[in-house]
C-alpha cells in the first residue's frame, strides 16, 4: 500500500483507510464454497470467513466478494493452491483454525494480545478503528463522549473487538450482541438500540446503504487497530510464505490497487 495503510494517523481513517461485513447473515452450519469451480489443480487453501463485513468480505448474489476476498484468491493463486471459502460465525473461526478445519482466517480480524495467544497473525493488511453508527436525530446526543459516559443501548457483533471495546469503556451502557452487523443496524433503524459499534469500514458501508433510513456515523474513531490474517501456530510454512507474498504486494502497490477498488475514498 502507499504509506497510508500503516502509517496514517488514526484521525485520517475517514479519508485514507481501509479496505473495508455486510448485509448477509453468517451461517451456523459451516459450508464450503469454492471461489472458482474452474480451478481444479493444487491442494486446497481452506479460507475461514464470516462474510458479513462489507466491503472487506461479504456475499453478493451468493458469491463471497470484497477487498479481503479478492486478496485471498490472489494469495491462493500465488501459493499454487485452490481457494475454498468455509463460512461460519465470527466467534467460531479461531476454534476451526486450531482444530485444523481451515488453513487461514480471512475475516477482518483485528490483532489483539488475547488472540495472539492462540493465533499466528500475518503482517497487517490494513488499519481500522471502532466507530459509532447512530440515527440522525441522535447525532448530538450520542457523540463519542455521550456514548462513553452516557447510558445508551449499544449493539455489537458477538466476539468482535467492538464488543470488547464496549465492555471495557462503556460501563453505564447496556450492550446487546448480534450475529451480524446487518442485524444490529436493523435494530438501530427500529429503535431497539441507540448505537452500533463496529469497525470503520462496516460503519461507513452501513451509513451509505441506510442513509435513506436516517442513519449516519460519528466521524471520530475510538480505537486504532490492525487487521491481519490468522494462521495456526503449527503452520509456520504457510505463515512465512504468506508474509513473503504480502511484502511483495506492498512493494508493488498491489494492496493499494485493491483498496482503491473497494474504498475509492
């Protein structure tokens, strides 16, 4: 990426960021979806994902797509392996990786100290921050300070760093968990909750998608996080190969090209 990807200050998130779940609910029962049925050669690269994180990784017309999805297919191609997406809820991704059911987590996963205990992360793909989605009429009531010290009902996706942020920093708020950002946003529109907290790309996407429903976002991020892909600590060979490819992509501007496609701003 152009130096903006990892060196841009947090305040610049709204202009330079990211690359990036989405209006499609995840599935309780995992299933495998070949990303390209025409690819018949090479061993499988089983890519675990919760495709509800637009525009990073989500489903459109039944096909997994988005910034990370494109890069994951390209990664598989460079590794000489056949990409197969394995869908599941976000909270099930790490157990599936450790059980050997998937080879790679590609799902907008932030690097945290807790996750590092169990997961070996690749070099970062992008930088994100937690942001708030609110109704237009509540824009002044639930600004960042109002969310932190007030008593709003906050919707989050279960198992995400957004949920962890609310638990740690919004002590007076009531938190409700949802299986996808889409379900949280629908609850916001129906006035069942007051705020949705999620990664910036999701918040921007949802604000754009539901603008006609009176939804907007607070522009200041709460956090500064790095997104990376998860690999089993036992699979150092895959980790080393993936990092070598990511380094080459960064130098060649490949990641920037895909970011500009999905987040042209």
